[in-house]
């Protein structure tokens, strides 16, 4: 049961405060009008009472004497985010002195909150991860980064997510036994809660097996920051793609310039309405670049399709019917990527 002052409780408290201020004003010789004016400022908004009280909390935060056991007297499985499951996670390994529970318990993450433990209706925890009084993303990130700073998170400072005030708790479920964002099958749901356009692309018929749980967003991206574009794990798009598509890496004797430049010149990695994740159907994809003064310069469509000549270039795989080695060729006579 969460012990937080409701609006009704604040209003009742305001009534008692009204009488007290009025009496003090009269005893001190203050006029009724002055006392009433002071009272109006204090009780115009019931929530102001809680804010004012929070500001009067002890200047130097202290850790509570009850520790984790004291927190569990109020916070249990009836919470919006149940707390007991955290005892089945790595954060609660008491045998490891580096874990939060082995140090200051709940207050290792929620900050020194002795005042909140003594008077939970009056004072808030030092660090709050949700609710209307949620702490800033900077405070929340600092709490997590104090332990999780190395490895894949070394580029967090200045990353796109950090600059957008995305807190660690926006993606991670700390109290959960199994954090959904760490599981390949459930991770896309977490990412797609913000990146909705990418979710729509994964429902196209040609897509990476993301919805099938075989590929996760973190297979290509590092959400904690990267030295490459679009939070990619590698420095370039091609280097990221080559981690799986190694047969396209080369080097080739005869290279295809757009392939060397970027896989995104031809492919949409999240999903496409065309086969093989192509951005545009063949031969139109090829003809966006190949405008030379021979057969590629002819715009092939159903209106001017020659009976024999154009059929092989428009039907089936289009240009790839002949130029099948489109990613590069090692054949001595493969300058046109036909072998």
C-alpha cells in the first residue's frame, strides 16, 4: 500500500492549518485580514502543502535505520510496479558487496530517504523513478551510471537518447525478475513504444525476423550510445550489416559502387513492400543510378515493353536476371557483374 497524501488528505490538512494560522495571527496581533491572506497563499492548492513540507525536510539526507525491511512494511506486491520480484535479480545478491541490496538496500537507488521512512505522507524519497513527482532524467541516469558506467554504456554521455532526456528507467524494468528489454523476443515491444514508424515497417511482408523473436533491435543498435550513425553498434552501416551478411563483405575484384558506399542505398533494413528488403522494385531501383547510353537508359514499364527485348529486364528478377552478382564479382570477366 503506497503511503502518499491524497488530494482529500491535503485538503483536510489545509483545514487544520487554516485554523492554526488564524489563531497564531490573532495571538501575535496580526489582523484577521492579514492572517486570511497568508492562509490563502498556503491553501490555494492542496498539493502546495506537500511541496512546502518537502522543502522543510532535513538539509542533509540520511539513510533510514530500517533499511529494506522498513520499506517493505508499506511497499509490497500491491504496488503498480510490484517490488518483491527484485529479490530474484542480480541487484539483490547479498553475497556481492557491489549490489544495491548489499549496500544501502532500496536507498542505494532511491537515495537517502530517512525523512520519507519516518513520515511517508509528508516527505518524498530522494530519488523517484515514476509518478507525478518523478525525478529528472539526469538524476535517474546518474543513479544508474554510478554502477553501470563501463562496457556498452561508455558512450552514454552525449548520446541521442541521453540528449532526448530518455532515462534508464524509461526502458528498463528494474524490479522485474526478467527485464523485457533484455530478452530478444520482448525487446522490440519496448523500443517500438517510441519508434512506432519502425514497428509499422516490421509488419511489411519483407522484413528482418524481428517479430518472430530471431532478431532484436540491439543486434544492430546500441541504445546506450555509439560512435557510429543512428546508434549503430559499428562505425558504419556496412560494418553492421556484414556481421551477419559476411558473404557480401568482399573484397571483390569487381565492386559495385553503391554497395561499397552503403547498404541503405538499396535496402530498407526494418521492412519493405519489395522482396529482399529492397527500397524500390527492379528494374526501377537500378535505373535510379544506371542512366548510361545503352539499354539501362530505357525506362521499362508495361506501356512500352518490347515483345522480346524488354521481357528479361522487367519480369522475374529484372536486372538481376543477368547481373546477378550485384554485390560484387571475383570472376576475371565479371566487370558487368554477370558472372
